[in-house]
């Protein structure tokens, strides 16, 4: 299995209010079949998540640097309190390209982790509607350069990774030179 997105937790977090979509843009370098989206919650000593929220992973296509058409929504997953790495099951085939991986929650108790890295892209949007996320997403409320700690796991198209290159053939001596 391969991944695309931010696969480690950072040092800050951002509140995931009810019906707030939080996402970062990542590039899928080859076509693949996504099986889950994983997000890091809390991991911030100054803020604590509480249990009781439910979340869904949401994937949007990129449209000129902003989330565009809705590609996939996971089933709902309960988000426990404290430092958590949560898997959201989702099944979708994606072409190579840029995608927005995000989370929408039904309450305001959880905090999605931010990986403090400049040069990326993130958006938030209020009132995305947890029960039925919008398609297309519409205009983001906030944009920024931090990257949220979220990634997708996928199998490259064709069901497997490309084969490793064959080892070089050993040099053979021509029979008339062997003596």
C-alpha cells in the first residue's frame, strides 16, 4: 500500500467545529484505488479533544487551487478524545492529480492536527453540512499555508506496485575464449 498526504503529526491543532470542513491539498502521483483516509487529532499539549464527535473524511478534486467537485465521502467514524490517529474507510479510484483531503465533523469538540510546514495549502469552510457535504464545495472561508496531518492510503492502479527491475545478466565468456 502507498500513501499520499501528510503522514506524521505536527505540533499544533485546529478546532473542527460542527459542519466545518478542514482540508489540505496533496498530489497523487499515479492513479490508484484509495481504501482509507487517516487523520491525526489533537496532538497539541495546549488543547485537548473530547470524545463524542463523529467525523467523515471528504475528498474533493482540485479546481484551480481550491476544492472543486466532491469525489468521495467516508462513512461516519467516532472520534475518541485525546491524541488519536483515526482511519476513515473510503473506497474510490482516483486519477493522478491534485486532491483536497479533509474532515468534516458533527460537533466542535475535536481538533484536527496541523503539521507546521509552510509552502502547502489548506482551507476551511463553515457550514459544509456534516450529514451531506456539498458538491461542489463552494468558496472556502479561510485559506492558508499550513498543512493538516491527513493522508490517504491507496493501491496503485493495476492492483500492484510496478515490478522491481531485473538484476543485470552476469557476463558470460564466449566458449572459444574460455580456457
